[in-house]
C-alpha cells in the first residue's frame, strides 16, 4: 500500500470517526434511545450518511476513470440468502442488547470510552467463531 | 406518542451534521482509493494475521487487512479529535454493564460477519449503492434490534 493511499484511508477513517462522535452515535445510550422510540436522531444520521455515500458511489465512477490514487472503484458485495437473513437478524439482537455496533465500538475508544473494549472483544470473538464455523 | 410531538428532544443539527460527516468519510475513501468503507470486516480480516484456517486466509480478507486496520485507527483518531475539540473534558462512558457489552458484542460480531454487513456495511454502503439485499438486511436488523432493545435491554440498562 502506498503512503498516499494509507494517508487517505486514515483521513477518511478520521472523518468517519469524527462524524460518529459528533452525532453522539458513540454513546450507547443515544442509540438505545432511538431503538426504544424516544429520539429519532439515528435516522437522521443514517439518512445524512446514505445521501452523501449515494452521491459519491453513483457520480464518481461516471466522472472519473479511476480513483485519484489509482486502482479501481469497488462495489459493495451484497446478496440475499439464508446467511444474510440469519446474520442480519442476529446482528440486530446484539445491537439491540447494547446499542453498540462495530463503527461506534471502535470510534468510542478515541473519546475515552474504554468500556467499549468489552464490546470490541465480543465482536472479535464473534467474528472468530463465525469464521471457524464457516470452515467446517 | 411523545416521539411524534418531540422527535428530537436533544436537537437535530448534530445528528444531521454527524451523518453528513461520516458519509463524507466514506466518499473520500472511495474518491481516493475506490475502497468501500464498511466496518465489520476488520473483525474478520485482522484474525488472518494469526489464524491459519482457510476461511481467514481468503484473499478478500488477507488483501484488505492492512487498510482496514488503518481505517479503524482513523476512526479512533477522528473521535479523539472530536473529544479534544470539545475541550478534552470528561471521558465518554456508558451505563451498559461490561458483561452485556461482551455478550451483545459477541452476538453482533457473529451476526454481522455471517450476514456480511453491519450498520455501516449494509446501512451506509449498501443503501448508498441502492442494493436491495442490503435494504432487506437493514429492515431485518432494525426489526430485531427494536424488539430486543424494548423487550430485554430496557429492563437491564
């Protein structure tokens, strides 16, 4: 990976993390207040994020031959099958239990919420068991 | 019915701004590198450094593990920048107990990897690509999250 690509990746991640913190999504209580029907905020965060992403994903491949630092424009892999249904359903259960999903679990550490290390550890173990079972 | 009267009891601007900002992060990553900035894959790809089993040695994990870790580091730095910008006051915390974070994290991590995406993968990136399987996945996890948060978590936290 070139230095420039690494720097761009780091900067993009920082913007993502800043957005997660600014929107207070790194606070599990705020996410739970959405899931429990007390504050619609998360829908605005999602809507804003999707709108910008949609513009970028649809327009950039038409305006540019390739990304500014080379390579090619990727596509988000997505298919509907039994695993997607089961996985999404389980993910929702885990998310609903804590109000913590992967992005905020990682970003929240930067704002000093070290309790989230428990969630990060849980997610890493969950991903390990998933991959382990997929091999059988 | 109070959510209909006051949908945003603590204000709405920071939600929208934050959403636009994290979308800009995904857009920037795509503009410069063409990469899709979803998050949960890093929890599988990082295992490829130490676990030799075939699943973890797939090219789609091994070839992306470097930048995914860097992207995750960026997330931490971005939230740190926000915290410093806010005056570096009290560190963030949560009332959710550690055992619930661990258990819920496990289920969320397992599910996100089995279903190939989380709130950023299916939510931001999948919906941003107008992919109907992602839209179905979002509806599915929103539904189970609503049910769980109201039937279980409400009584613990």
